[in-house]
């Protein structure tokens, strides 16, 4: 296995907590370069990597094959474009871009230069979502009529010193948490016919949207997607209802993020597993028999994203997170903002 030499363009939360540990744990990748503008913690954590002070240094390095664009949202298009033009494969943190127009341009550029381009939709590898997808595909609740998904937090303060709390294009909870949730909806159901959205600011002194309530309409299926920073007592993460029954998961968020923050090694024993009391509940009828039981949560595995990326770069295997899907997430976000502004459902 020939490791893919990789540059990470920022060593903030996503770089330090997600990308660097996952890349370091995967034998198919080598962290060759990390951009950190002033501190030296990246090299302390990964002594063999090259620490540089500018994005230009990382992108122009001829040894680098893959660039992780995990900088502020509004920089994604510019930096990903430059990396592709420099002959690099590219992973863009969510959100992929801030407009559909940018996404289309990026996709065309990657095709023109024959480079692999994808978005870091790691939440596809959350254990509860993997389990929900399994139940959905098995048809255990019958014909699905409604799906409700939540990604809530309790953060009743404005975090100082972060660009995520400053107003501007591509900012706010829909671009942040919503990028994950809408990607999951697209995986299950594809593009909806209609979207009806409400969003705004609930926290005192907030400058960016911190809640959204989206209603997406499909033939015979109603989908509800919600997030808020002011939910202290959380309900189920996912609810799937059908003609034969329901599957409802707990409120617990996948444990991988916390494990990464605690510097645990991705893929180590027990990685991504959930205790039995948090497993989702299935209440349905199968083959004429009423069944009520917990469904064991499939262990989460963020390394699965990089497994697929390695296969795409080295073996020309199909991407699981296609750039067109990442573009469709932005399309839904743009339509949601239009819906909220115009106070009406938008046809897609």
C-alpha cells in the first residue's frame, strides 16, 4: 500500500480532532504537511510532518497528492480550485461550497483535471445513522411515510473568537450541522419535490442563524429536519415511521467525536460502539408477527470515509460521497433560505 501524501490546510478543530487523527491511523495516508499560522502544536503531535505557515506553501508542494480544505467556509471554493489546478486531489470540509454556482465550477474543474474531489461527510459513518439506514433498506417498518431527524445542542452563549459566530455568507447552523443532516436525507430519499423552511436567531446577541426547521416533501413521504443550539433536554435523533411500524433512536450522539477529542486511536478496540441502553427501538410487524425490540447499533467508523477515498485515488473505485451529492446539499440550503425569506414552500 503506497501512502497518499496529504496536506491539511488548517489545524483548528476539524484538523486536530478529525482529519489528522483519522489520517494518521490509516495506513493508506501520510500526513506530510500541516498549515498552522502561528502555533507549533501540529508538529508536536505529528513530528514527522512539515509545518508551514501559509496555504500557498502546502498547495505548491510537489510531493503533496491530496489536500484537505478545512478552512472557513467562504474560502473553500478558492482554495479547492487552486489545489485542483496544482494537480492535487481534494477533500473539502462541509459545507462543500457556499453557493451552487461555486459547486458546479469546482466539479467541472475536477473533471477537467481528472482529480478526485469529495466532501467530508463523515456523519454517514455515525453508528446510529448506519443502523437507521440498515432498518430502512430492510423495509422493517413497511412503506416509509415519515422521517424526522434532529441534530441539537445546548449552547446558550456566543463562543468568542470564532468565525462561525460572525455573520456573513455561508455562516450559520444550516451550513454547519444542516450540511450533515441534509446529506443523510439525500442518501435515504434523494432530492425532494418541495422544501419549506423556517430559521433564525434564538440566542441573545447572536449574529448567525442558530435554529432551523425544514419540511421536505417526497411522493408519499414527509421528512422533517431540525437543529437548534437551545435544546437542553433532547429527544430522539431519528424517527422512522412506516405502514408496519416505527424505528426510533436515542438522543445520544455518535461517540467517535468525543473519543477523538480524548486522543483515542481510531479503529481501536470498541471504537464507535454504543451501550445497549442507547440502541434504537423497533416496534413493527414482520411476517404477521408483532415485534418490539432494540436493534444493536452498528459501530460507527469515520475511517470508512478514508477507506473509500484511498480506493478512489489509488484504485479508481467509485466515491461514496460524490461531489454532485455535496452540490445538492448546497442546493437544498439555498432553497431553504429562499423559502424562509419568502415564507413559502419552494419547488425543486
